[in-house]
């Protein structure tokens, strides 16, 4: 078996392993009534609500709403709708929105491989570089999520690949075709998330067209195709009777929303995260470890800087030199943007593939096989170590959310954390009514629950001990009770779910 086949097998096995560990999430059924209830009572509808709904849950519900013909600007208008439509299609095809994340991330990896093979010139090192990127914890984390970052990454890599094809196109008809495809992909890239990076990415396409012949016809074609790609997800918006003026007002509101954001950027966060794995909290400005990071990031950053410096100085002409210089431009421009906007670690998902490509180019040029092997092994080991934390998490977050829901009486949300056997005995509405009935019968007005062992039990199984402080009406007053309930390792990602009998 050749090295390339072995690398293909390892890459496919890793993706399959991630899917296996997330099998419960990827095979669950979307509960329409539960998600509508959660959205309607969340901070997105009731600003003072303590029943919070994260971005992933918001996009999941919005995907369902758009699937049923909803107005793409009625809720979450600050984000363009293409990614949410993709989640909706996942719900339509699989009755599961999380499959979207797995498909988008897997296709992004596939496109990254084709891009690597074009730029590195060797299938073997293209696969090795793709394996490095696949094992990165930030990408591994995207597989089961209904976030928009991996879908945006897919279109970014498609656009980069189309630029490579554009530089190699010889016939005018083929050049025009690839230009139009590139423009449409660029428009799709812009319509996934707020298009702050779109001018930077688009400039790369204009540079290629300028160097190729300075054809205004091709530049106009790129722009028109990009506009078409951006407008496509708004077709339903226009079908509902809105005008182009209404759409322009929505775009103006979108820009105003981000311009007036209360969050202030921390200029050093991106560089600090890449080089040390630490960053400042956007709210408190206190230093803390990044939630997701890899000890490979400082290495690939330094190696990429060396590679970029060498490429910017080289006078040797080769086929992909222009693309490499565009990659250098994109990398620098992304880092500059990260300093002037509130930075979240997931934003690095656009930059990391460029750093891995640069690292791959260095690996291909190293003559000493032992140095190559040691560097590759160090990077893959560092990434896998970070990804194992993602794939086999400890139950602390689940426990904290479970106790939070218990404290506020969100029994319908607690139900989502029950073991399968416990959940089968009732549905979320019955469980919610039962919990509220217990509270009412005992005349409980407030609850404060604290874990006796905050660190929680170690995987795979254990018991959580808590102190429940109950404030009641009438003669009962205030009292404390110590409770414990089992935590069982679930089939999905090692997350711990509590048994419902404690109620």
C-alpha cells in the first residue's frame, strides 16, 4: 500500500471516528415544539430572560423557521441567511440539523485537500497537510455544531481553489466561466456571515484578474456573479413582497448593528491566542486560557511566517507564486481585522488553513527526511492532544447547565440531559409539568443548588452530590437538603446525563 493510500485511510478513519463519537447528536430527531418553546422564551425574544439560547441553538431554530417559508430578516437579521438555509435543508433531509455541521466540515476538508495538492504539487504532502488540519481541535469542534464558521470556510476554500484554476486557464471561454464561478462562490461566502472579510477575499480575485489581462469585462463578471450569489438566499424575502429598497435598509441595519456593538476589541487577542493559547476575556479583559487551542499553533505560525517571508522575497517565477502572495496578503489582512473587531477563537478557522498550507510548503522543501518526520509528528501529536479534549470532554459544563436549569425551574431543558431510559418514560412537556407541580406542592419560591464537589465525577461514571437550598412559602421557611444522583457516560462524546428519578 502506498503512502498516499495510507494517509487517505488515516484521514477517513479520523473523520469516521469523530462521527462515531458524535453519533447520538448526529442521529437525534429535531423536536419542533421544544425548540420553538426555547426560542420564544429566550433572550432573543425576551431580552431580560435568564433562559439563554446560544448562537448554535439560534441558527438551528432559524434554519427550521426558514425551511417553513419564514422571512429571512424577521429574526437574527444581523446574519445573512445562506448558512441558516443550509441548516434548514439538513433538517428537511435528515430531520437533524447537526448533520449540516458534519457535511460542511467534511467538504471543507475535501476542498482543502484539492487546494493543497494544487499548491504543494504532491498528493502525499497534500494529504499530510490535510490530516494536520483535520486533527486541529478548532476544526474538530465544528463537526457536530450548527454554527456558520465551517460553512463559511467551505466557500472561502472553494474561492481560493477557483483562483488557482483561474490562473491556469488559457482559453478565454474557460477564463470567463471560472471567473463567473469564482464570483458566485464569493457571493455565497459573503452571504453566510456578516461580510467583514469579503472585501479582503474579493481583492485576491481582482488581483488575479488584473495580472491576467486587466479585463474590465472579467472584473464586471466577477462582481455581478458575486452579487447574484449574495442575493440568492434572499429570494424568499423578495417573494414575500419586499422591495430592493427594503433589502438595502436591511443591509444598512446589519452594518449599524455591528458598528454599534457594545463589545470592544482587544487588539492583541488573536496573536496571543496563536502564540500562547491565552487570550483576554472580552467582557472582563482578564487573561485566561482559550477554550479551544492547540500547542501546534505557535509552531505553524512561526513556520508560516518564515515561509511567507521567503516567498515574498523570491525572484524565482513559478506557476503558483501569485496565489501564494495572495495567501500572504489574506493572512496579514485577517490578522489586522482581528485586531479591530471583537475577536472570538473560532474566527481563526479562516486563517488556520493558510498557515497549514504554508507549513506544508516548508515540509515539502525540507531535504532531511528525519526533520520532516519529526516536525510532522510533533504537529499531529499536538493537534490530536487538543482534539481529544474536544472528543472526550469531562462533564463539568453539562453539570453546570443542568444545575442552572434546575435552579430556575427550566425542567424542559433539564429533560434534554436525561439518560435515554429516563427520557423514554415521559416527554419534555410532561417532565416540565411534573417539576413545576412538585415546586408548587412544596410551596417552593426559590432554589439555590451548589455541587459539593464542583469538579464533578471523573469519566466514565459517578455520582454528583449537591446541596439544595430551598425557600418556601408559609410555615416551611428555608431549609437545606443534600442530594445525589448518578451521572452516566452517554454514547455521545462522553457527555454526562443525569437520571430523572431525583425529582
